[in-house]
C-alpha cells in the first residue's frame, strides 16, 4: 500500500499516511501535531514488540528500571541536555499563586488572554530520552563492579518537534538498553545490538538499512558537534522507509557516548577510570508505524510469518 504518488513532496506523503492512520482509527488526533492517542490494536502491536525486544535482549541479565516520564530538574540541569538540545526540551510548569492570582488566571482565560506566563517551573522536566535517569542512578551506587552495568528502561519521552509526520511525535515511547563500563565492554554491547537489532527487524519482514547518523545539536556550534559525532562514528541508526521512500525513518538508534556521561556523573570503573556509556534505543511508535506501513493497516491481514513472530 504505497501512499506516495510519484513526485509527491515528502510532507504530502507524511500527511497522507497520517490521515490514513487516523481514518483507520489507529491514531486518535488531538488537534496538536505530534500528540496522538492510540487504539487498542496500535497498543497491542507496541506491547508485542516490547515483549519481542525482551526476548532478544532479556538473557543479558539487564537490571530493569521503570521511571515515570519526568526527570528531576536538578538531574536534567546537570545532564547537559540544555547545551545541546534547548529547542527540544519540555519543562513542567504549574500554578503556584494565591487566590488573587487564581482570579486573574481565570479572568485572562475567559478573555482569551495569555495566562500561561504566570505558571512557575516545577522540579520536574519531561524525559527527553529514556536513558537520562539511568546515569545519575548508577552514579549513586558508587564505583562499578568489573562487569559494569546493564540497564533496561522504558519510558514515554517528550521532544518539542511538532510535525505532520506521524513518525515524529512530541510524546512517544522509547525502550532502551544502557551499558556502562570500560570502552571495550561498551563497544561490544553496541556492536552486538547493531547486529541483533537488524536481525530482530528483519524477522518482522521489514526493509532495513543501518547508517551513520548525528544528533540535531542546536545552533552553529551544534553543527560542528554533529560533524564530529559522524566523523567518530558515535551514532548509528536503523532506518526503515515509513512515510517516505527516499528519506527513511530512524526506528532504532545505537549511541556511543564515550566518556560524556561518565565525566558528567563521575561514573568510574573499578580501576578508577572514567566509565564509558552506550545505549540502544527503540522508537516504539515508529516500529509500529513501520509495520503498518509495510504490512498494511489491518493486522489480521499481515503476513502469517510476521503474525507468528508477533503473536506466537
Ligand atoms: P531523528 O533523527 O528521526 O530525529 P533521533 O536521532 O532524534 O531521531 P534518538 O534521539 O536516537 O532519535 O532517539 C531514539 C529513538 O527514538 C529513535 O531511533 C526513534 O526511533 C525514536 N524517536 C526519536 N524522536 C522521535 C519522535 N519525535 N517521535 C517518535 N519517535 C522518535
Ligand atoms: Zn539513550
Ligand atoms: Mg530527533
């Protein structure tokens, strides 16, 4: 089911696929780009895929941690996120006024005036990537054992990147495995997951390509960071065409942070060296969308082999 007419601009293809997903009831629109509800069928696909990740990664003995979709503001501030991605961050603000301020808020709301400027920052920031709460948690435990650490996390994440592309949401789920240890341990982990991730996605009969990538670092200095990230081969993505054949979408990411988080959080290996870190991230909605794009919007009509992998 190719929604793209020849020569159609990418944005049209994306909007057409979004409309088809909404018409099929899989995504529930809210009137805000990138903010959707999901149907039971969509959620079932996400849950089955989530279990599949555990099937492929569960034997490694990862420590399971589940955090709500917010990080502590002090941890967020220390994480360096605002240096690199100020444009994507979402802070949680709340009303902290007295009764007079409440009356003023209601009056402005009634009159269609700006009311949010009196909201005050809370100590919660929306989680930008599922692995963010892991590093300070591991740091709290003191020096690593010789095996290092391996953590399994799963969280809703927020990024302020409203888009008509249904694969670019503002609130989406990311399942991650995070490795902390020596450079060798961390590189081994990433290499294993590049291969596993490819095999996992191919078991679902999806067309995949793995390619070098970079993060969308902010500003002019950010362009240099992005170039150096590429030169050093620090980020790979597993790409699948979703709404556009020429611009496939990153569904899995394999990131090597070198000693970036180790230095920030003072993570140490037993010999006192700064630990290195890496993570593999699965974009859960993107994988579901890739399955709908390639196997059709009706899960009952998916190829039997794919249904067998998903539903046993
Ligand atoms: P992109 O280049 O498409 O913006 P990214 O490099 O920002 O992706 P990561 O920061 O590596 O992605 O996030 C890990 C995974 O989370 C991605 O591989 C992708 O599957 C998913 N993801 C990232 N941003 C979004 C989004 N806005 N909506 C849905 N899924 C996303
Ligand atoms: Zn991560
Ligand atoms: Mg991005």
